[in-house]
C-alpha cells in the first residue's frame, strides 16, 4: 500500500467458499471414479472386438454408462471454468467498488470516509513513546472565484495540480486526501517532540502550492490556508472514531484561524480556538434569538457639511442590546452574522426600520447605510432593497449605500454590475473605508461612485499634524499627508469626499483647510437612537412630521 499517493492493494475477502461448488465437485468425482471403473471393463472389450470380429462387443448398458461419464466430466469441466470466470469478474467488481469507496475519482487521493478510517488506524497503531499522529487540514483560498471566472474545467485542473503537488511534497509515510470541494488533508506521522521539521515541511508546502498552475485559460495562482493538530502519544482514547473526528475538528479550527490571519499560511491548533469557536456558536444562537426578539436597533451618526457646519444627513449604525449578553459591539456580532449567513436578514431588518425612521426627517437629510460584502454577492440584493424602498415609500435619492473598499479585491466585475444595478434604483453609492489600500485609480475612474469616505484611521492622524506646529499647515509634510492626498484624488476625479472619525477641533480645522467636504465623528456627538434623533431635529426645526406622528399613518390619512 502506498499511503502517500492513496494507492492500495488491500487483501480482498476470501472467495474460497464461492470457488467450491460442492455438488458439482461430487458429481465430477463420482463420474471420474465410474469412468475409471467402467472404462477398465469396456475399453478392453472394445479393443478385442476391433481386433477380432468374432469377439462380441461390450454390453450396451456399459457403453452408455461410459458415454454418460464422459459427458458428466466435460460438463463438470465447463462448469468449473465458467465458475472461475464468474468469480474473477466478481473479484474485480468488488475491488473496483472498494477503490471507489476509498478514493476520490478526480485526484486519486483518499476521500473523506477513508480519511477518517486511516486516521483512526494512525491513532490506534502501536507506536513508540515519542510518536504522534498529526492531521493537516488544507483549504484553497478563493477557489470559488476561479470556478466563477474560468469555469469548472479550469477548477478541476487546479484541484488535480494541487493534489499532485501535495503528494510530491508529502513525507513517505503520510496519506494525502481530498475531503471534498476545495478541501484537502494530510495524515502526518510525527516522530519525536521536535516540531521544527513539521513547520519546515508546512512552509515548503505553502510555497509549493502557490506556484502558478498552467490551465487552458492561462496561468492561475492559488494559495492555501492550513491548520495543524496533533494527537499526542499516551493520550487516553475512549473512541477511535471520536478521537479522529476531534483531531480533524481541531485542525479545521486552526485552518480557519489561518484564513482569518490573512490566508496563504498555516496555523497550529491552540485550545483558545476551541473557546473562540464555542463563543461563536453561542453568539450565533444569541443573534438568532435577538432577531426574533427585535433586539437589533439602528442608531444614527450625524453627517455635517464642514464648510457651513450644517447637518446634512445621518449614517445608520447597527446596535445590539442582547437580553443574554448585554451590549455587544458591532465589530463582534457583525462578523459572526456574516459567517453564519444571518447578515442579510439582520441588515434588511435594520434598513427597513431606518427607512421608516427617516420619513420624519427633513427632506434635505440623507440616510447612509452600510452593506456587507456578503450581501453584494447576492444577485437579488438590488431587488430586495427596491422592495424595502417601495414598502416604506422612501425617496431613493435620499438613500446612500456604502460599499467597503475591501469588496473591490473580490470579483470586480460583479461589484461593478451591483453598483450599476443600485444606481438604476435611484440610490447613491459611496466607497467606504477609502484609503485602506485595495482601490486603484483605474477602479475609481471605472466604478461610478457618488462619494468616497476617508477611513477614520487616517483622519485620526491629523491630530498629530495639528499639534506638532501651526507652521506645518503650509509645509510639505502637511501637503503630503495621506488625507490631503486622498482629498486631492477625490477632487481630481470629481468625486465628493466625506471624512470619518472627526473627534476634536484640531482635526476639524485641518480638514476645513483642505476644501469642501462632509464629515462625521464623535465631535458632533455619539450615534443616537431614533427618539434622540427626532428630539435633535425638533430643536433644529428639521422634522417633516410633528413629533410623535407615525409617518406611515400620516401618509395613509
């Protein structure tokens, strides 16, 4: 058996009993005995009769018995030959079925079912005291995009190439498997307590897989993320299958941690990952209950015209006060909602409430909402947004949909199609987190954004410029600051700019000197709920309906 490639010649179940036809064997044996006995009497008589015509021929009964014995022997031999051929065909069919049940047909690697069995064998096999069973979970980065862009034929070519590279680099006693889709695994026997060779091998594996792959669509580059977990020797095992599945689960957690850390790398399993996974499961359950209970509410952050100081709109932000967990920050629950597929439901419920809330605002005020990259992959998202706009009777021109700059690193063509579809609804589309490094000048000129929002991390650095010395306001260090560059870029492309994260007067004054733009931040107050916004707008005389009036009831009156 070659464990590294997945080829094997396991001993098939014995077919000796099937090869023995007892009845036919008895008949043939009796026929042979009778042939010897009768033939010993008949054949001399036949010979004498042929040589001397005076000798009488053998009795007819004996001749018939001899011929019958010959027929039985011939029939038995044919039956034996047919049976051997049938058994051989059955043997080949069973071998092929066993092969198909253990081997992935595309790559020739072990499949998921066989991987579990092999891992159980590795854990259970008698080993030296310093021998451990290692399991490496491997997932291709961005493989779905390859299938979408270049077709499944190119995807199969990539999978086969990856499998071959893993087999080539795997240690002699390792087993390579394809668990399904774009997931691979390596069962890795580990000798000794020194893990440096394993780390060296893992680094070489990452580098080897990342080399370009030749396909009919040209060269494609694919990276992998890997997680490594070890079953240490001497650890008590109650169930081999349970121990194998636990080891696979731990490697899977480490692999997802590698993806979260930036992909194209490997990570070792750590017990903190199990704690994190448990917390994530609890968070997912709490999110589902929170959606049913209506615990997610929109809060609104003011957007100000920096030149006039006038309120021009609000950005809707998600807030969650869980009955089980208390106040949960958006940067905690939003990633979990994205991972478990609840972000669409969550976002649409918040947008629906925000559209209703904004109906009481002055018509000059805009509403900005953030959408997740997960929602942008939904081709029906524009239709869902249109349904929300129609049901709330909210003017599309007052709605600004903000798309994170990180979305541009995915499928740019799909993002462009989505932006055009949203603009066809009459809504505005802004590029959020501008300056974080994903958008190119060509993309900004190609994609029809109505506004760009400079990320708060850059705006916050302006405090250092303002505090250093007033003379820097006209110096080249100020002019070359990234915020100034981004503002100039927006002006050059004739795209309005919004600065996020304005937290004090020094930042505000610095931004004002850069030209006309909108801004938002804690300098103007923290995000407020709908009731506080209505109170604020009432004081500014910027309500379209009297306080306490339901806009929907007013429209139907």
